[in-house]
């Protein structure tokens, strides 16, 4: 069986380093917001080229803390509209709603799957104050999103949960392309912890300070609470594991890029629509390799019969989820088409050349 993603194999590479770091953690006797979190925050800020990093409990909390931070700084107000991509994982939208803001859904570009810049301006109203750009599937959004934001004096927030290490054509990394960025280190991400974890990067000092308080009961000095906060801290053990895995991120992304470029070159089947790389090779870190097919169930079944595991990112678009029933009547045909026909092929840093070639052979032999 060619697994979609072999998480055990990915993490087994670091087993001895993990064990050593756990022993150091155990011996330290300091288990919350200790050295491992602050070390990782410094390393990840440096990696992204951002001035500040704040470790958080997960990616959704990271996104939500950014919005709540801007509200605390009076840069956003409850009820403001935030432009969001309709084609995303529901967490992006939930962060806006959970912060008391209003998501305004914008259709994607059918080739890149990311928010289509030319659709943004018509969605802007006097109440629009921010754009959430999601680098979906690992590909950076077009830099025209930031240009539109600048023109309309809007905040830009990155959902970089799927794009750790992606580099723009101007050499800037995901996490340093906006006013603030959120990352998820959910185990299956390009940089994945061994449990829930997340982070925020920003160059905004005031936002950094307010989010540090928000994630820790509104406090920067123990038992002194300045604002109404939360407990959204990054765990020490996960931070230590992430520091170990961060050193391998560029190498792992390179491996994903190699596999993706091989797929793009070698998969030749008119029934299988391939994803489009729109900019420099480094601007896509291929968190997932998504193809579109007409008869998805048939294609998935066929691959399964040939021992190739696939996943669907994602089967139901956010506006069609029961949780977001008030948005169900929105007309978002491109988003719905992607969600109805997308299939993610196996891709990972531990996938072998033989496995890659086998996927290509089987996909090329598919008869729709
Ligand atoms: C695009 C996107 N945004 C946000 C999240 C939320 O991250 P987490 O699962 O760590 O809360 C995820 C991950 O699942 C994601 O893929």
C-alpha cells in the first residue's frame, strides 16, 4: 500500500533526538512557557524572516488571536467585514466568526485554487477592514492581494497553515508577507508536531505584545491580568520537537517539490486535471498535490484497488457545512466544483522514487 502520508516514517527519522529532548524537558522541572517555547519562537521568527513569533496551542487559535489582537489594538472592531477565500479549510472562516467579525466569501482562481485577486475589489464595502489570504495546499497567494489591500488601506492576514517555508519571487517567506501570519503544526503539516501546536509571526511590535498577553490569560506578569485573555499557549514538549524538525523543513520541502515536479511532468491523462504552479518553484511547498477528476468516487476506488491511498481536501466547502448554514445560499460555483472533484495524491518527504513512479503509472493507466 502506498500511504497518503506515512507519519510514523516521517517522525521515526527524529526518534533519538526526540527522546533526548524529552529527557532534558523532564529533568528541567519547568513545564509551561519555558526555554523550549522561547527557543522555538526565536528560531521560527528567524526562519520566516519576521521580527516576532508567538507559539500557540494550534493553528485555529493562532488565527483567532491575530484577529482578537487587532481588535484589542482598535485596528478592527467587532462586526467588521473580512474578505476570506471561499475555497479553504473551515478553520480559516471559524477564526473570523469566533472573533466577532463577518466573513465575506470570495471565489478562487480555478487554476491556483487560491483567492482570485480580481474578485476581491467588488467584495469590498466601507465596512471591510481586512483580507485573510490562505496559501492553500502550499502555494503562496498572488502578491496582487497585498497590492489591493494597500490601495484600500486594509489589513492582510496570512493563513500559512499549509505553506511553511514557501518563498515568494521577491525572496520573502510565508509568514512575512502580511501584517501577521498564522501557522498550524498539526502532525500532518509540512512542519508537524506530535500533537496540536501553532504559531503567529509578525513584524508589528504592538500586536506581538498584545497577543503574548492574550494567549496567557491577558497577563505578562504572573497573576497580573491586564486584558481579558485565554489559555492558548504552545506546549513545551511540542516546541522542543518542532525545533528538531525545523532543521529538516527545507530539505523536506525540496523533496515534496521534486515529487510534485515529477508528477507534473509525467502524469499524462486527459481525465486528470493537474494543479498549476504559477510562480517560482519555491513559492509552492506542496502540502498536498490536488488533482481534479470528473468521477471522483470512481477514480479514488480505482487507486485504492491498486493500493494507492488518497485523501480529499476537502469534500464539503465551508459555506455548505451545517455549522455555517446562514451562508448556504451563496453562489460559489468554482469553489463547489473544486470541492466536488478534488483528490489529493500521495506526496511526502519519505515517499520513494519507486512509489512516485508507481503512482504515475497507475494514474496514467486510469480509464475514466
Ligand atoms: C488552511 C488551514 N487553516 C487553519 C488550520 C487550523 O490549524 P489547526 O488544526 O492546527 O487548528 C488548518 C489545519 O488544519 C488549515 O489547513
